[in-house]
């Protein structure tokens, strides 16, 4: 009888352990989430009612509703709102407040970390976080610095730090310089961004080796490009990750043919979530990256039929908000990515 009781107790404990829902961490490029109000300090003219895109309240509300649908459907996978959501291509804090006030997302009780960046168009990066899951302790915007080009301006690196279940975490979201002028000609800018992100991560972990670092964003380079693999030091396999390395779960996904955006009938995977060794291996604390049930990858791309262009020249591509100045009523030109973290 005693043996039966202990066996049953052990089985019950196993059920409790494995029944814990993972924490979801998401990154999503929202593709030009602008309000309809002119900001004289930025170049937002095309996203005004009398601008080239005839951007108005109806289109803005449609965009908000679309993004709400995507984020809510990601939450539905685990029946739990993501703990942290990093976003890019947003104009200001107002659009963030409007987004989390949407009926379905309002139930997530999200808070915002946002800073206005020096980008000429006024687009920024930001975070949403759930205060019941991520205990915020501080945040900061760190300007991008291009060596030899002191007047170059782009989106800041937005950072925040705090704890999840008492374990220290540091999050960084960024949108690296574009490929304007060509991939090779613009590559030094993205390498500089990668090296700066890596320097920030190294500084954080030098101060406290137990901190788990999560770097996410639209890197404007693929997961296999030099800026990510060399500049950021992101390894492909967990078993190859040393104490000073980073791990990128999206390298294997790209090699398997998956992508988050399409260009000239080819898929790219610019949207990445890269993590420190201790979050990949669990060498400190108990929380570590986990695979989704039934998946062979540690990274995840959220792609549903309603998010895909069904016809025309861009059939099979992400269903975006505009093609040129023609309103498509879509979601974004990128698919969101996410990872799971659990004990």
C-alpha cells in the first residue's frame, strides 16, 4: 500500500511538472504601424490622410485589428498570453497603447517599454510585457553607433531587465540597418549592429553570469549571415554553444527552407530570437528554451493561411498592409517568431 501511494505521488508530481505552461517570447515586425497624426519632427507624411497611402482612421483600425488577431492566435496555442512581445516598425507610444487596448489583447494586461528613436521616419522598437510574469526592474534605449559615420542615425536598441520566477533576464529588441544600397555595400552597418548587441550582452553577463540574455529583432540579415553568426556569435546547435556563446534556434529553420519574409520568390529569415548559453543549456537556474510539442525546432514561425497572399504576383508571400500605395488590408510583410521557455 505504501509503495502504491509513493508511486502514485511520484506520477502526480510528474504531471504537475510537465503540465506547467511555458513562457512565450515573441518578436513581430509590425510593418509601419503609424497613427494618422502628423509629427513635424519625422518623415511620416506618407502615412497621413492626405499622404501617398491615404492613411486614415479606418485603415489604421483595420491594421490594429489584424495585429490583435495574430497575437491573440499565438496566445491561443498555449492558452496563455505571451510573457514578452518585442516589436519593430511602430511610430510612437500611442500606437502601442491603442494596440494593447484592443478587446482581446486588453485581457493580457500588458505594460509598455518604449523610447523615441532618432530614425528619420520616426519608427521605433518596443516591448510589451506581462507584469504578472516578467517583473520589470529597469529599461534603457541604447543608440546605434556606426564607426566612422557619427551622423548616421537609425533605430535604438531597446533594452529591459527584470526577473521571471526569480531568475534574472535581460531583453534587447532591435531593427538593424536595412540593405539600402545593396546587401554587400550595407553589410558593415549590420555587422556593427551585431557587434554592439554582442558587446551589450557580454557586459550584462560579465556583471552577473546568471543573467539570461534574449536578443530579438528584424536583423535585415539571414540567420546564417556573417553579422549573426560571427558578429553576434550565434551558434546553430546547443551542443556547440560554449559559456561565452549565443544560440540561434532559427538557423536550422532557415536551412530547412522556412522563412519570415519573401523577396524575389525566395524566403529570408531576418526575424530572429537569439539567446545566451545559460538559457539554451540551463547551466544557471532552471528556466531554459523548450521545443513546441511535436516540433523538431527550438524556434517557431507563426504562419496561418489568413496571413498569406492568396493570388496575384505575390501569391504565397506574407499578406502585407500595402503593395506600393495600394491598400491590401493585410497584416505585415513579416511573419512573427517566438520561442518557449520553461523549467
